[in-house]
């Protein structure tokens, strides 16, 4: 996608402005590149879907499917990322930190550290657990998380 956008702009559109990639198309391309990147769980080396590799090119560890946080936006989980409302939900411009992706005591496992508000984890069977600010939330793919009136889920893709 990125290479095609570059060709469209710098080959097809070099002398014909109407053939160039538009700003909104560039936003879509960059969003797709961002959403398709992930890091090796062992060394942190960044990789992209579609590279056709199953081992990290830096440390040789097997690459695992990444997890995504999905409100009405799809955001890959990278250790250390601080997520804001605008990372989770379209139409929000708030840069207030909500969650930080942190390691847990379980090797290779991530958790969500509540940065500002409490989070409610609702399981598919109806059970709900509340996590206050400062607590680490375990990751589950069989339920949804709520912050105020908005919700998000964790999924493998």
C-alpha cells in the first residue's frame, strides 16, 4: 500500500498533480502502516505484517500474533505505549493518558495500567470486575472493557 502511494505521487503524479496521492489517502496509508506494525515480544524489534517472516530478524525468536486494542479504532499493543482517548475512539482529540501497556509478572504477558480513570472489565458471562487508577488490568479476549460510557476489546488479528 505504501509503495503504491509513493509510486502514485512520485511517478504517476510527478508532473500531473491530479494523479498524486491525496492527503486523505496518505492518512489512510499511514494508518494502515501503523496498524500493521508490531514488535518482537523478546527484543522489541519492529516488524510489519506481510514481511513473510516467522522469526525475528534481530534475535531469531519466533514471532507471535500481536494483540490489538479496539474501540472504534484498531491500535496495536506495544510495550510501554501510553494510550489516550484519541488512540481508542474516533472523534476524540483528548491526549489525556488513559492506559499504559506494561509487562506483568508472567513472562511475555502484557497488562493495562490504569493511568487516569478506573476501568470495568465485563466478561461474556456477565461478571464484572472494577480496576481503579494505578492498578494493572489483565488482558482478556473474552469480554469488553469500559471507561465511563465507552468500551473497547482486546483481539488477536
